[in-house]
């Protein structure tokens, strides 16, 4: 908790540098996620940024396709058990 409080009170540039040095994300340091490796891949970050810039209708359709694909893969993995 102490680290989270200190990181929240410092500037975003400082928090980003701390996260980079530790090999994690600012969100993880702030306790916003339990996933250490989430969003570490720059290519994935760029994809998410591109998706965020889409108009709401296209964003909705793209996320629907991605969600369907992920669900299909999960079912396939369950069936393989």
C-alpha cells in the first residue's frame, strides 16, 4: 500500500520510469491489476490504442469478433481435455 500511495503521488513520468525499471506496468504498481505481464508487449499496446481510436460502431464490431474468437478457443481447449 505504501508503494501504491507514493507512486500515485509522483508524476506520471516518474511512475512510468519506475515501472520500466521493474519490468512491469504502472497499473500493476498501483494495484489496478494482478497481471504482471499485461500490456508489456508494445505491439499489443499499439493495437489497443488503435482500437480505442475507432468510432464506437466499428469498435463494437471488432471487439465482438475478438470476443467470439477467444470464446471459440476456450471451448476448443476445454474439449481437448
